[in-house]
C-alpha cells in the first residue's frame, strides 16, 4: 500500500511538473533543456556547464535532485525536502499553487538525470516522461547501481535512452559502452580539456566534464574563449568533491567524501600519488556494485597500494575484499580515533567513500577545525539526525 501511494504521488508531481515546463516554454519559446547522464561525473559536468554558460545565458539547474522525485520538485521550484511525512504533505498541498506563483524564466535548463534501476519510476524512460531534453550528454558507464541491474550493458542501454532521444547527442566516445549503445546519428564527441581553475586541484577525470561543458557551449554557439573565461571565473565544486582542507598535524585533506565509485576513486588515488609522502588513502565501501563489488574493491586496493603510504578502510566490503596491508575499521568514528592518535605530520590525506552507512564526511569533521565544519557535505539537520541514529544503532 505504501509503495502504491508513493507511486501515485510521483505521478501527481510529474503531472504538475509537465504543466510548469509548458508554461515556461510559452513564456520563453527559445528554452533549451540539456540532460546529463552517466555513472560518474554528472554533477561536475552540470556545474562546469553552468559556469561556462554564465552570464551569457540565464541557467537553471536541478543540482541536488536528479531522481524521479528530485527532477519534478526542482521544476516546480521546491527545495529539497527533509523526507518527513509532514514535508511531503505540505508539498502535495502547495504543488498546484506553484503554477500560479513560480514564474522563473530561464534560457537553459540543465538537468542531471540519474537512474537506480531498469524499472519505473527509477529508470530513464520514466525520467524522459517528465522532461524531454533537446541536447543530451552521456559520460560513462561503471558498476554504480549494478546491484539493481543484470549487467553493465543493461545500465548502458537504459542510460542511452536519453542520448538516443535528443536532437544533439554529446558523448564520451572513449567509453566503449557509451559508444556501443549510442544510436543517435547527430553525435558530437567530447574532447577532454585541461583548464586551471583557481582554488581547486582537479584530477584528470574532470577533463571530461570540462570538455563536455565547452562542447555544449559550442553547440549553443557561444565563443570558446568566452566559455573558457566563464569557466575560470564561475566554476566551483560543492562540499565533499575534491575540496582541499587544512587539518590537524599540518595535514592537507582532499575531501572527496560525498560519494564513491570505481572510476572516480581510481582517478582520485592516481591524483594522490602525485603528492609527496606521507600519503594516506582513507577509503570507504563503494556501495550498490552488486556482483562487481568483489573485483571492484580488489582492483581499488591494488591501485591504493601504489598510490598511498598508508591505507585505511571503512566498512564491511573493504574489510572483506582489501588485502592485509590496510588498517581496517567498520565505522568512521573508529578510524577517526585512530588517526587523531597516529597521524604523521604534514600528511596528504584522501578521503573517499559512498554515502549511506559510510559517511566519511564525519571523519573529516574530526580532523579539521570546528569553524570549518560548514565546508563539509551532508550537514543539514536531516542528515545529522540520520547519522546520529546510525551511530547509536551501531554501538
């Protein structure tokens, strides 16, 4: 019954989100919608594209809401809810009034489109029933969410529904599965681009996101030099995505605790390898990998051995599949206590792990000054409550 009610509510949101988009298109017939999908790098590409197009275009993004509920909520102008029953009830009541009160006009709508399953409402076909982009970007395919799919090919097929439905397809041809399942004849290849962005250390994986942003700008007939200048002036990353923080014992933290996947974590380890010793890799479980979990974690361990002087793992998957040259912990607070007592001076520390049950941002919090806690991800009252409950239940 609960699942049926949830589905009815999603259809309700979708109905009004479609009406809202139609209203915006009537007010601005030149509105262009751009959809971005892939297993890794979606948010970076969205933020890079927003930076490259601003201020030449008025851009709206769905940053923070790329799902079957997040996209319609964003279209209707709702901020991310706290997931309580009262919050959803208020949204249900206010939704029809949004058509009368939300008159935001924009030239470009940038939409990050994430899928969790081949079945509706968590698949690409459902997202495309909410919004139909004219331009699509397909970045890559990795085992993220493989637990809900039968194979990487099935993930690729489902994500490719976006790219095969748009007028202009922008793809990463270096990814074999992206190339294999792209059937759109109007296709442009992403060229990786290295740009020095002030205040950020960006590993090589960001070259695809920056290249995608410039490719989109070109498709919109924005001069390349203008787009590059815009990128340098406007690009930023949210907390937990390659943030550079100063920690205890004169350490430097590369805080990438927001989330984790095989491709992104491997790239970050390669980035860590470029720093001088002592180098520490704090790696949490990569979740939702399904049958690929064992080999993915084993490969990650091999990369970590050549990138770090000390490896600290957190979670049951890394504990099971990493070798014996690791300090293994089940929970972040255990690893934090170890580090506070054993951290060498002037170490460079990479922190990367998945979201639910791993929460390595709380470990970061233990290693930096209190007045810097606002620079860490998932610090809203909702998330702090979730993490507090998890810790109590685990001790």
